[in-house]
C-alpha cells in the first residue's frame, strides 16, 4: 500500500499537533515558545534521531495510539506538520 491511499484523520492530526507542541519541550529538555507546523524538527528545533523515537513513544502514550514506525521515512521527519501527518496516517488499530 502506498502512502497516497492512507486516510489521515483530521481530528487525530490536530490532537497529534497539539501533543507534539506539548511534548517537544520535554523531549528536547528546553523551553520552546511556540512550535509552528512548518518548523524543521532537526534544523530548527534540534531534535536528534533518538529524540524522534522518544517523541513518537511519548505521542503513543499521550494519545493512547500505536504508530507503525516501520514505514517512517526521512520526509516524514522534515517538519512538525509532516510528522503529524505520518502519525495520524500510520496508527495501528489495537484489538
């Protein structure tokens, strides 16, 4: 299945965005004034690959979801918005 066929739940995406804004300062261990959707996770915010994994784990816990990280690619980690799109489009239904 390619990424264009995945449905992104707009309500979930909004919750993911809000949670990223809440969780990023904790993961980065620094205060952030505001986290714009177009902020680059690595260049603008200083996130590391280990921090990215921590952020996704925190998102899963905060939103009570599971994310299929097997599918994640470099483009999905470019910005806050692309990460939110990825998370909202790659949740795994729990039985």
